[in-house]
C-alpha cells in the first residue's frame, strides 16, 4: 500500500514580499519542487488576471521555477474545461492570487476546477493562497465584512470555500487592516470554528490539515471561542457583541501549533546571543541553555524531537 502523501497548505496574509528575501514565496517554491516545480497560478479573484499571471510568472521564474501555467476560469461555465483541469492534475504547486474572495467562491467552489485543486492537495501538491486566495481555503470563508477592533453583530458574511481547511475561518491583511473585531464576531456566532488571522508577508504553513508553522515577517492570530459566552443570538444588527472567555494565541515566525487540539507545540526562543527551538514541555530547560557568543552558530532544538 503506497504511503499517504503529506498535505501542505500555505495560508498567506497578502502583500507577500516579491522582490527582497521573499521568504514566503521561496518556501512555497521549495515545497513545490524547486527548479523541477510545476506551478499553476489561479488569478480568478483578480480584476486584472493577465497582469497577475505575468507578475507571478516573473517572480517564480526569478526563484528558479521554469514551468508556470495559468488556470483562469472567468465564470462557473468554464469550470469543467479539460484544458484547465489538466494542468492542475500535473501540478506540484498551486498558487491562488488575491482579489475579490466572493468572486473566487462563486467561480471555483463546487466546480470541476475547484475539485481538481482539492484533489491536487490530497495527492501532495502544495496549495497556497494569498489574500483572497487565503480566505477560500477554508470551508466557511469570509466573503465581506466591516473592519475594526470591536466585534459587532451581523457586520460580516460567510460564504462557501474550497474546504481544504475545515473548522477554521481565515482572515487576511489581519493587523494591517484591523480585522480583529470581525474575526472575533464570526467565531462568537459560530464557536465551533477556529478563527485564524494572518498578517501581510506572513504565512501559516499547515501540514496534514492541523499542524501550522508560522513563516514570514508578521504573525498569525488564532481565536478559540469554543468555551466563550456571547450574546450573539440576541444582539441587534450592528450592536457591539459580548464575547467573554475566548482564548487567543498570537504566534510569530517559528511557532508550531496543533489546530486539532488547539495547543502550542513549540516555538523558537529568541535571545540576543542564541536561537533555541523549544517544545512546550522543555521550555524551562531551554531557558537555562548554555549561552553562546554572537559568532557561534545558532543553537537549535528540533521541535518535539530529542537533542542531537
């Protein structure tokens, strides 16, 4: 029996660096196979899809990818075109661009192209989405909503997504556009969902559907309202919501988390003179680790693994 392929999903908060170190996009390219990668760009969310494809073709080419193909259904009637499905069946990396997430949902979900993306993910093709492309990876997708810090009743809307990341609702440009309130309002209304907010130039790299690693310049914000109290069921439209007892996790680069158990697994401890990767259990021991000079190599402990 063949081994089960590792599934990898990159949820990018938008505005990822394309001209500098490009940490997020470099990680995507490496996971897709580097120089041997076959990348498919899906620009459907964009109002300028041709320009979007040209830009990412140039960026991925600079990062060493020789094969970049566009799959750009303009509407649902194009969703069963074999010429669009074939490249997805051969892809090692799928990249969904930013734009209008409601358009992306209306064109892709429930179509053969949408199913081909899902099948590519299940067979081990790395699937990435940035901005609107990040929103659609979940089963319940934020399609529109007000911004701000205070959660308010019925000021946001959910639509169907691709279902690559069940039981999570994703918001993007999180810190930069002040979307804390709308994410909190949505999980208050649907407390079984875990809220995930991703900053710009940052990705949650999720392995096998539940193990995210934070990559990039910003952070990933998780809101767990499964044990919270709320008056969402009786608040009038636009009113500030009561949300008491929600658990929040602010996760910077290097952190590993388990979405299934909603627990921190490990993190990189940053010190002036050392970088130490620690698990949740050995945090105190790592704090007492031997100090090293600035010219020494970083001290790394594999997360959840014994020292070597």
